[in-house]
């Protein structure tokens, strides 16, 4: 019965994780990106580097992108443009620069600008920089070398550049920022960095100490010198939204690293004129994103020098326009006209109604739509327009009283572009209370032969800006399944309204997830048009991660209602803004989405589970060591976890130590960026720390580990029986201890001479053979307690070795991919761990008597418990530390047997004398 209960519990935990993974991998909008195309054959011309550089970086190269005639000119190494260097990321190719480079080239040709861009790109041999940090420093130094080489190529240029614009994808963005930490790097060589899907905050997985120290060094440097040495550098970071499950949006944020006056964090899903979610690779070729980026790059050029502007404030203003808040103007406007002079000969129209529409197939004469400001109750105005003119709305004081004005104050810069991207639509919200001295709003419709549509709505703010308290988790459970099928809230949006703003109270937890369903019910006299429809926008304050959904009137709209990062402005409410067609009535429903909640859990906390799963295993080891010390028997790991793996044996201690470490006094003593602070400090900084999070993760890990232990145990027993049938005995004879010793020596040699993971794999297979052999002997004498204890302990060692080997697989992959360049893996993070593991696991195998050290197991039991507590504190985000804690636990398990072996040998030697 107990086993069945464990299986059911494990099944629930596995289902939670599987459903969450499926949601992360599949539950997002379809890819709306369009591919970018070239008009001529793309070419990547290699830039010759000196022999010294090639000898130092034999795997890396520098290229320049070209097409057609332009490529032929580049072959002469005569560069006259503005240098841009593309830096690929994890497993990235230098050819990923194609989209940006090709679109930039065509734009320069089409616009006939006096400047153009030379796109250089780095070939990093597709290094796995997200999984192996040992190459990050080499890549940074090579990029520094490339920058100096690129600038030397312009010695004969008419306008010699003094800076290189850097574009980094994924880890390439971190390389770009790491340049400034090099002691010999001239900071003046770079003043603009654009990063795409770069995890700036922390690594996606901190798989080795090199990655962790690299991030600490880079981010600490930018935090310390951002306002001084780096004040001339502007940085743009874009995340991919829901589709990018590799780098979630919160990691791509620059918050807390770069001051908002010099850094912009955005998401492609909220980027004006893009409004698409991109997966991790799509970010480099998505036409909508590429076009917005190229426009921004062109507009930061100083036309007096035909090079990137040295005015950081101007560059930031351009970037805000293209990446954050597009006014809807056809092009970037640096300085807006404060006042507009109106044409006295134009046609004037008065609109006194609350909701109105101006729609024409063409406008033969300039037309002014005058809207009175002074109303009885109404205090807010909203207008949606597709007018192409930049100056299209203003406010004035009519001296004649008929709504006509000669001049007006320009409000056009307060507009905001809205989807669809090709519609030219924009919206403006105006608080009429700010203009009490004025009398009329004026919408300016210029002469045009294109269709023009303007919709206006004046309303009382309290009538349309509504508040709705989102249900808590207990409310969802109490109302299940109605909350999922019928919704937790239903609101009718009546016709003759253009806009509703729903403030979502209590939407403050990352795990909460809902779906908004907006269904048009009755539409009267709707005019079918390509752009007619309605829009929903989820606005999350302080995050620049707005999610937008646009639908035709014939469609039912859906919008995921969930946070993309934990750092939001909690002083303001999350808002759901709905722009409707005034001819329709809508029904809005908010549905609870349990599967998306599981997806949120996996997306934000899934990488924390390995530490808790190993912690559960170590709690079983604690019980095994205690039983061997007390009763002289080693219980099965599954039973040990059942007895000693209760959450209340460890979680209260962890939470108490967390509380102590978060005290301001302790943080001041240790330092804000000290590595002695627990990993929960970073979770708190990201707004992801929950009070019950350690307990929740431990409970799920407990179910997963129970299943893992059961499967491995049954698998080993099955394999042992099969081996017994095939070989009439276990593959390794009992007399072949020397073969085991030789194999262990080989594992040590390979670990130190080639790659540490190779030695771990050999040690792991030796352990498998030991387990199979031990169970074969046990089956012949099932009542032998010493053999049973040996099997139980070796099975535990096998599980621990499995985790160590799995966590250290990235170095092996890197070594295999680069074996043609080097035999020994440099900066191998697995080397020391492997050597220590092999030595002490080998000691266990050689001693081969777990119960012989029972007199010394009790101190080891205490030590492993302390290690388990420290693992939960310091190994959740710092995944590479898990191997260290497992290695220490193996040492604590082996030392008692080694000590007993030595003492027995000394006693025997003394008795012989």
C-alpha cells in the first residue's frame, strides 16, 4: 500500500512537470514573423588576421557580409561605411548577420543615403557558450582584437569611424558588455550595443563556475562604472516574449544593471511596428524586428559626420521611439513642433457627440474635426486614427466660440502606434482636465486619395476605468471547474464605446495565469475593412513587456494573462486595455488556466528542481549513514527517503537560515554581491521568491526522486538477472578486483589528461557493474544482510554518480566538438570534480565493506545533513555547485571505510610484530 501511495504521488508530480513543459514548448502564439530575403547571393568574405592572432585563436575568424557588386568592392578591402560587428551567441553562426546586413544594404540603396553600413561578423566555431564558460574570456579577447582590426581597415576612408556598433545575439550580447572589463580595452571604441535575446541578469543555467564568475564580473563592473566610465554607452536589449522558452523575458532585462537613461529593455511582442513573439533563433531573422532595428540604426547616424552619433541622449531618444513608445509618425521626429498654424481655408466639422466616426475613401480638401472639451461629466478623450500626417491632433482655445482656431498646441507626439503593423493606426489618450483653459480638440485630416478613418470617444473616466480583483489560489480551487470553463469574471462591453481599461488587482504572482476571452456579440452596420477589428493589450507597469492581441470582428479574441517577469511596479495595477469597434457589443470573460500555471512554474522554477532532487537523495544518504552507525545495516534508499525525507526535517532549517542571511546587518557584513549570500537573494532581486517556494519545490522533487529510485532499482535488478542468464554469472568475476583498479586508474588518467567527464563515465559504468554483481550475489543468498547493505549503498552511489555525470556532460560535448583543435580540454570545470569522485568511489569499491566503518559513520551523517542544507541554500541557481556537494557527500560516505581499513591494517601489522 505504501508503495502504491508513493507511485501515485510520483505520478502526480511527474504530470505537473510534464504538463508544464508541454505548455512552455507549445502554448504560445503562432509564428507571425516574416522571413527576410536577399536580392543577390549573400557572401561572407574572410578578413585576413595576423599569424599571431590565428595562432592564439585558431578556431575563430572574422568575416564581412556582402552581396553582388557591393561584395566585389569589399574584396578590395576598401571600406568607406559605418562598421557594425555582429557577435553570435550559444552555438551561433556568423551567417546569422545576414538579415540585418542585407536589409541595411537595401535600405541605404533605396533611400539613397550618403552613408551605409559595413557588417562584420565573428565566427566562433559555434561554441556552446551557454553550456561551457571556459571559452567566454577567449571570445571576449578575440572580439576586442576584431574591433581594433576593423577600425584599421578604414585608414583610407573619407570619414574615418572611431567607434564600432555591436549587435549581439544570445550570449553574444554578454560578450559585447564583457569587452569593457578587459584592462586594455579602450572604452571609446564602442558607444552603442544592441542585444537580441541575451540573458543579462543571470545565466539561463549556471552549469560551471566560469559562467558564474563571468556574469558576476561583467554585471558588477557595469553596476559600478555605468554612471562614470560607461556613461557614453547606450544599450538596447530585446527579449522574444512567450515563444522564447530558452531565454525568458525577465532574464533579458537590463533592470538593476544599467541606468534607464542609458539602457532600454523591451520585448519583441510589445515592440512598436513589430508586435510579434520570436523564438530564440527567430530573433535574428524576423522581418518585423529586423526592420525596426535597422530603422533605429539609421536614425542614430549623425549626418554631419556620416558616423554613429556621439550624443548618447539622442541615441536613447531614437531607441525609445523604435523599441518602446512609437508615436505613430511615419519616421522618427527629433523635435516636434509645439504649435500648429491651421489653414483658414480648410473645411471645419463639429463633433458634439460622445462617440463618433469620420470615414472617407478620400479627402479632397484639408478637414479639421473640432471636438468641444467642456462637458458635463466627461473628462477623458480617446481617438484611433490612421491619418498619415505626423501632426494630426492638437488642442486650442476658440476665440470665436464656433470651435475654429487659428493656432493650436500640438499633441501628436503623445500618440501611440497600434496593430496591425501595416495599418498606420495610432491611438491617443487625453486627460481633458489638463486643458481646462482650452475649448476644443482639433483632429487634422490632410488632403489624401487614400482611405482615412478616425474614431473618437469622450467619456467619464470612472465609467470606463474599472477595477477587478483577480482570484487567489484558494478562490480558484473553491470555484473549480466553473472558474476554468465559465470564467471567474464576466463583463459586457456595450456598443457606442471605443475603449475600456480594466485594472486587475491582486495580479502580483508569477504563477497566476488566466486567459481573456473577448467575443463580439452584436455588430450593427459594421463596415468590413482589412483593418477593422478590436484589440486587447495587457499592460504590465515597469516591465515594457506588454502583450497585444488583434482580431477581426468575425473572430473571438484570446489573450494570455500572465506575467513575463517578476520585477514589476507593484505601486501600479496591471491593466487590460480593450479597444473595441463602437458598432459592436462584446462579452469579456476571464478564465482560469491551470495548464498555463504549470507552464509558469516550469518556466520560472524548473531549473531549480535539480538541487532539490539531489537534496532529497542526500537526505536518504543521511538516514543510511545513521542506520549503519546505529543498527549496522544500510536500508534501501527508497525506504531511507521515506523515513528521513520529510520536508519538515530540512525546510524549516533552510528557511530560518534564509531569513538570517537576508537581514540587512548580515548583507552589509558580507557585501551586496558576496558569493556567501544564498541563491534566494538573486531570486528576490528578480521578484521570483515566494515564501512557500522551497517547500513546494521539495515536495515535487520528493515525488520525482521516488520514481527515479524505483526505476533505477528495478532496472538494475532486471539487468542483473539478464546478465546472469547470458553469462551464468555477472559479467565481472569476483576475482577481477585488479580489473576494477586498472579501470579506475584509466578513469583518473583520462580525467586529468583529456576531459574530466570521460573519467566520470568510466567510473559510472564501473559502479553499474558493481551493482549488478552485488545483486547477483544477493539473489543467491537473499538473507545475507551484509550483501543487502552493500547493494543498497552501491545503488545510492550509482544515483549520485548519475547526477554528477549528467551535470558535467557539457564539457564532454565541447571536447568532442573541438577535438581537432586540442586533445586536452582547457578550463575543464569537470576535471577536479571527476578526479575526487573517482578516488573516493574507487576507495568504496576497494574496501567493499560498508558496515566495516560503522564506528565512524555518525560524524559523516551530520556532515552530509549540513551539506544538504547548504545545497538548498547555495545550489538552486548555481547549478554547478550541485556536483561539489555530491562529491563531498561521496567523500563523507567513503572516509569511514577508508579509516577503518587503515586502522585494521595498522592493528594487524602491530599484532604481527
